[in-house]
């Protein structure tokens, strides 16, 4: 996932998607990519994501 505002990114395993299309990120990942604090302030982040091979 990539924070569209800052470009900060992390590789995560998505295990569930919200009914509105959102992703429920682990708080540690959220904090890792919320590098400007706006996600915390707004209560959400706008992200892009792509699928990668997770090696399973």
C-alpha cells in the first residue's frame, strides 16, 4: 500500500476488505505510512495498492 499524499509505502497481507472498498490496516502499518500525520488527523488515509506474490 502507498500513501498517495506522501509516497510512503509498506508491503502488507490483506486479509479483509471493508464493504465500502476500504482496507482495515493494522495500526502499526497505518502509523508507518502516515508520515505526515494527516491520516491520524483525518481518521483515514487515501492509498493505492497492488497485488504482489506473497510466496505462499
